[in-house]
């Protein structure tokens, strides 16, 4: 447990379920005060209540991270409820499937707004408050898909996840003068509610491609985010951390059976 996270004010976007909920749970377990952000109020309130039942200080903010005014309200809510802002986890994202042949302008543009513009809006809104923190951190949830690997149906998604890394490398330099670090976690296949919904056969087939022989948990990503969000990670910025059970390592499927 990182003592440096105790009483820190943390925003986790997309924390009502999936990876964001895992990140929120891990920060809460370290004693951080967590603002759960999502659009669905019932799910978001339920997550915040779950964290409070574990003994954490947690609240919900209903916000669409693609909207500048919502993002600004989100930051102000963290400040007013939790006394400031120390860590921004920009995790909310979408991953609709669409083959290249069927891609429309609308499908392409709207995913860039959800996954990339939202990151810029969150970082921009959080910066003035993060500047006041003693150990200000930003942790972005990217993916192995795009920066490292590819998968049919996700050309737009892959492009957004790679774009996030381009963003953090320049943002890291601009934010460094204020002592703010920004890094990204790159999850492989993680057992979220959405992935469980794809069925046991899909999960088994995917796990067979992972050297560690299993899919990751949302807490696996949460632990990596908590490290990058801690005071101890203060000399790391503009970097990426792959959390994938070794999935990107095999040269070919034959490597796994050799
Ligand atoms: P998920 O289970 O579908 O959860 C997405 C979360 O983001 C929900 O809380 C959702 O709540 C929120 N969200 C989506 N759009 C939003 C918006 N415009 N404004 C505010 N909140 C929004 O997804 P996940 O699988 O956990 O993925 C989370 C992140 O991890 C994404 O960035 C994704 O690209 C990345 N990732 C996931 C995997 C994986 O295996 N699952 C692998 C690599 C990377 P509302 O719908 O209520 O807003």
C-alpha cells in the first residue's frame, strides 16, 4: 500500500464499471478520496456507494467527458468535495467495432472526440488545480491495440489509442514546468463486464494467446495506475506501461507452444 496516496483527491473518469471501477477501487484501498465520473447516474452512484461501503471517501459526478462544461464541473466538484485535486485518471473511452470498408466520417470523428478530445479537455481543466498539489499526476488509459498491436474492426479505435500517446509525450513537456507528470497504462485483454459478455469461448481463445495463460483483472490495471499516480513515481513522465500478461511478446502463435 502506497502511503503517499492516503487522503489524495483522485478523479477517475469512466469509473462506473470496467477498468475505471478497478482503478477507483485500488485508489480507494490506498486511502484516496475518489470522484467517480460517468454519464449513467445509477451505475455511477452505485460504484461510489460500493467504495464508501469499503470505508473510502467517494462521490459520483455525472459528466460527459466530451463536453467542456461537464469536465470543468467535474474538476470543481473534486475540489469542493475533496479539498483539491492530486490525480486525474483519464480512463473513459469507447470501442465500437467497425470494419474499414464500412467506416463513416461520423463513426471516425465521434470516436476521436470520445477517446482523444476528451483527454485534452480533462487535462486542460485539471491542470490549474493539479498545479496546487505537492505530487500532481495524470494517468491515461490507452491500450495495446493501436500503439503496439492491431485487430480487424478497430482501425479507428487503434488510431485513437495511439493518438493518446502522441498527446502525452508533448503534454509531459508542457506540464513538467509545474511538476505534473502524465503517463499511460496500456492494458491487454482485461476481464470487464463487456468482455465477459462476449462468452466463455472468446475468453478461452483469448487467454490461450497470453503467455501467462489468463486475462487480466481490472485491479491489475488499477495497481499500475496507482503506482503511476503515487508520489513515488514522481520522476517518470511521458511513458507507457504495458499490462497484458505478456500478450504482445510471442513472435508467432508457434512461440506459445514451443
Ligand atoms: P467499459 O466497461 O465500457 O466502461 C467505460 C466507462 O467509461 C464507463 O464507466 C462509461 O460510463 C464511461 N464513459 C464512456 N464514455 C463516456 C463519456 N463520454 N463521458 C463520461 N464517461 C464515459 O470500458 P472498459 O473496457 O473498462 O474500458 C475503459 C478504458 O480502458 C477505455 O479507455 C478503453 O479503451 C481501455 N481499454 C480497455 C481494455 C479491455 O480489455 N477492456 C483493453 C485496453 C484498453 P457511461 O457510459 O455511464 O458514461
